[in-house]
C-alpha cells in the first residue's frame, strides 16, 4: 500500500463518518459498490478515478477537498500554504516543482 492510497482511503472514510452515513448509505448516495467500498476503507485497494469522481460529485466537493479530509490537522495549514503558492502556476512551473519534490524525496531516502 502506498502513502497516497492510504491518504485517499482515509479521506473517503473521513467523509463518510463526518456525513454520519453507514457504509451502505454512503455507497447508495455515491452509486458505488458496497464490497468495493469496504476494500477501500480497509486499504485493500486504491479507488479508481471514476469512483473518486462519483464521491466528489455526490458531495459537491473537489478531489483536493476530499484529499484534505485525510490530512492530519497539524499538517493541514502547511498544505493550505503550499496549495495557495501553487495556484496560478503554469504547467512548466508545476513540472519543475514536481521534479524538485522527486529529487528531495530521493535525497531523503
């Protein structure tokens, strides 16, 4: 399991629990399979992009807003700062930042 998989699955579960919905009601609202949802909640699989789209559409939130639900409160302000700084950058600038992050992660391992 990757860190991203864990984060997105945690975010989806957080959305469900904050909405006060059972797994079955959440799945019905989002038009997704209960069995597949359980696999997400127990980190057995990564959600398909179509599943993420259904969930976000059902709750009228963006994928970024969904991801932020899984981020610990202590880290949330730093994520907000970074997202604010990324807003408005062009594709090339975003690619450079992505390359820098990859290098940074490689250096730290």
